[in-house]
C-alpha cells in the first residue's frame, strides 16, 4: 500500500505567469448558482470535507470543519482554487497518446456521495473518473472499459495541485528528507512520502493518499507541467520547487475487447499539526511575472497571519529574511497578540530586475523571549527579464588582482550606437562570474574623476487648473535647487516643458534661472486631458550636452492618454537618450501611471502633496560618475588561471566581456619598462621605469578627462623610481578615479618609446 501525505497552500493569485494559473481559478460568483446542481458543476459536503467537479473532470477539495477542534483548519483548501479551479484533473492515454484537455469532452454526474466524469475516446475506450466522499476522506476511482473490437494500451493518472491551508506550497518529505528540486519517484506498496503545509515549525494541515498499486510520481512546478500530460520527466532550467504539482500515474495495461481496468487512490484527512504556541502563515507569492518585459509587481504588500494558540497574551518578534532579487522595506516587527486570537501584520516587499531565471527563498521567523516559536519558508520564482547581449560596450576597463584573493574590476558602460555613458547602473544590471560560477556577494560603487560633471535637468509641468500651487513651488525653489547642484560640483543647465491637452511651451536648457522663473510666472492655467507622454517626448529632444547626467522631473496630478505615444514608446526614448525620469504625483497614480515609466529609467516617485523643496533637494543628490568599481573575494586557489566574466544589461541592451588573469602575476603593466604598484592605490603609488638604452624621458599622469595633473622627469642622473601621492603640480589633492600613466623615453638616436597604463586612485 502506497501512503502519500500531501499538504500544500493556496498560491496568491494576483500574480500571473505566462501560463496564467489565475485563469484556471474560477471565481465562484462567475458560475450560475442555479446550475450548480446540473451536469456541469457539482459539489458534495460532509462534516469534514467538501469537494467539487466541473466539466472536463477538473476537481477541487477543501475542508468544511476540518479534523481538528481549532479554527485553523476550517474552510481551508486542499487543492488549489477551491471551490472551483482547473489545475487538478484526471489524465488518460490510449495506445501511448496522452489526451490534451481540448480533446476530452464528457459530462459530470452526481449520484449520492459520488461525483463522476464520463468520457469515451475516438478509439472506443470508455473512461470514468469518480470521486467518492467518505466520512473523513475522498476516494478517486479510474474505471476503464475497452468497448472496441481490438486491443488497446491504456494509461491513467492524476494531476494533484496541493494547496492546503491558505497560502503557498509546503514541504515534501521522502523518508523524512525534504525534496528540494523537481524529481521522478517510483513508489512501491512499501514506500511513503509526506507533504506538509509547512516545512518548518508546526506542520499544519495534511492529507494522506494510498493507492491499490505502485505509482510513478513526478514532482514538478505547475508552470512547467502545464499541458504536459505524459509521464515523462520534464526538462526545466529551474529545478527548485516553488509551486508544486504532483503528477501521479498508474501502471499502463493492455485491455482486450470488453476488458475492464480499475485504479484507486484514497485521500484521508488526518489530524493536523498546530502544536506550536503560535501558528504562522504568510501570503507571499510563489512567483513574479513580466509585464511589458518589466518585472511585476515591483512593489507589493503581503500579510503574515499570526495565530496565538495560547490562552494568554503573546509578545513576539517577527523577522523577515529574503535572499536575491526581493527585499523587504522593513525586516523586523514587534507584535502583541491576544490569547486565542489572530493578528495580521502587513509586510511590504520590493522586487528587483533579474536577467536570469532564479528561485529565491523568503523566511519569516516568529520569536518570543528570543526563542523561535514558529517559522515559514516560501520559495519565489523570479523570471528573467528579456534582454539582448548587444547594444552596450564596456570601456575604460581595468582588472586588478595584485591583492588576490581580492579582485577589483573598474569599467564604464556606453550605448554602442550613441556613445552615451550609462550613469545609473545598479546591482540589478550587473552580473559577475568567475570561471563560470556566479559571484553574488560582490561590492559595487561608483568612482569620481576630475573636472566638473555636467547635469541637465528638465521640468515637465502639467498646467491644468489644479497645478498652480505646484508651479509656484518650482519657481520658488529653482534657485536653491541650482545652488544644491552647484554645491555638489555640477555644471548644470535647466529647461522647462509645460503641457495640457498639447505641449504648450518648451524653454530649452539654460543657466539663466531668472529667465525660467519669469516664464513660470507667465503660465496660464487651463483644463483638459493632460498629455504627459507628448510632453515627455518633447523634453527628451532638448539640447542635452554630451556626457551630461540627464534628468526629467515630471509633475502631474492626472492620468494621461496613450493615443500619440504609448508608455513603451516613452520608455524606449528615455533609454535611448539615457534620461532618468522622476515622477511627482498623487499616490493613487503611482503604480499604473508613473511606475511603468520611472522604474525602467531608474527614477523615483514623490508624493505631490509633500514639500517640493525636499523633493528637489533629494533629486539634487544624483550620482554623476560614469565609472564603476566591482570588488569581490575570490574563492579560487592562487596560481591557477582564472576567467572573470562581466555581464551588463540595461534597457533591453547588454554586453558580455571576459578577463583572463593569474593571481601570481602582479599587476605591473604589460612590458618590462613600466611597473606600478599597488593598483588600486590610496593615496600613494610607486612607479618604476626600466630605462634600458634610453637616456631621457618623462612620466605624465593624466586624468580621465585628459588633463595632465603630474609630471616626473627621467634622465641619466635621476633615479627611475617615483612615488606619486595623488596630488597635482600645485600640491592639491586630486579626485578619486581613473588616471593614465604615460611613459615617454628617447634614446641616443632620438628614437622615441611610449607606453601607457591605467591606474586607479581609490578611497
């Protein structure tokens, strides 16, 4: 007898995969309640359980009062989507061909305690799938009769999509060991398998299955199993289980004419485990989605349900740990839950872009007096954002490994078609590999270099009647905004675009802030349907300076049409011009109207009813450097050859570049004439020159902008080793960042030798 204890939890249905599991969850109110008792939609209930079946044999099971005196297993789900969904169903094959859903048609009937689905194949084989409601369980019966005049090979099986409790899949155990990845299991009558609502803490709800013969069980994720009905293992790039479905197959048999076959699977409802002082559930989604090739949702709310099983009040600490591409806005909470009561605690999460498929683990831990009371773990699927590996180019790059195992990589990234530097890369955009293995624990920072960075800022202002106060605030604070930019070392220009139903005014980039203030005073407010997309497109075509940090501050309190320009068209234009868009508006417009444009460009959202001065000062803290620094601790052995691969993705474009190095080789230049160490340096670097047959020369040190900041003379009377202390010819300290060391030497015959190398001043 095979015994399989199955427990799972309902997946939150507000997030949709390409196969859209939500589409298979039928909201009960969509059904005509007067026809629930007809041949299409059937349900049965007893003191413990209830079950339903709809056309096609799709079934669900849930609890009524459960098998426990507590409220925690009342009205809970055993399969996904109860009371009506289409993710648990029987499957059939005739002569090796497994039937697709659209190939199966039949009727559902109810007879006493039994719901049945009857279907006859084109080959003349009659199938009946039945569910019998018992006192504390459900029996599944496959009955097959060969009505044809020839033999047929028959196969039957069951897709069981567990969802016990409320939210999320639980833990699958084989011989008390958790199954982490998708797998194929062949079970004899002595094998056992357990799946509980939770794989940590008190286990929660469970069900038990037993079969009348050996079973082939495939443990997969639902999205990979969709429309794959045969008992063959699936090929999936993601092995970890995050949204479990069990595919259970009975032994194939050849049936002679009029011969019958019957397979049975029994589900029992055992007593659940709510033994902890507090039982916790968490509605974190099992997967995220892509909408318009962007991660969705980027910000979302979840709730932890803490059920106090004690009669007395429970004071506890709730902490959240999440790895990878999801972060929690707040990671710890202090709660007080009255005795025998439930408490719901809101937890805000935010997703990050990922250019690789991955599954991350979210853990919620409940403690009281520093002792763990209960714990919840959920796996979350993160889809890969589609990108190209072309369109970007890595420039000004330098790898430093002299301090191995510490490895440093310095680089800038440009659009290959425009040469425009990308200034707002984050760890979402950068992937680092060493000898093919992903390095996730790396540090990312930006370098500054000499010269005044350029900042071009455009205000895009809605001039409808409700915006008068906001326009006045821009006017009153624009001088302080400019002063703030200047204090941070920016050479700035500003422009203004105003709009209503049309683009009304365009004032190009200028240093003359008084001119802009006068123009703001001349604005006439009026109504209409405000065309934000056209105004943003107009702003993107102003006279931005090459190499500038480009920013749009978009202010509106209205929704916008997309008849002229869609959100996607605006995003493409902003990414093309490397413009960051910040949005200022009411909170209720953030998710649908602002986020689709500001998030892809790296911008922030600000509440329009906040202090405008504070918004401008926050924007003025922009990063202007175009040089990035990646550092990590290598796990490889010293001496062996290594390959560091850098992948950068931004706005649908990408670039991949590899660097081969040996940690035994000091980073001292590419020839024997020029050596330098350490590199990076802070604040001194030693430069050694092998003059050979050359009789004179000099070393020049240039900033990345081409300014010569230091010169050392070389001749036969001067020693050929120099120390530079990161100061210029005036004795003033230089900025951190990249510098070029240029060696020029001349021999007795006036032959000239030149060599250059990049060094990095890093604090």
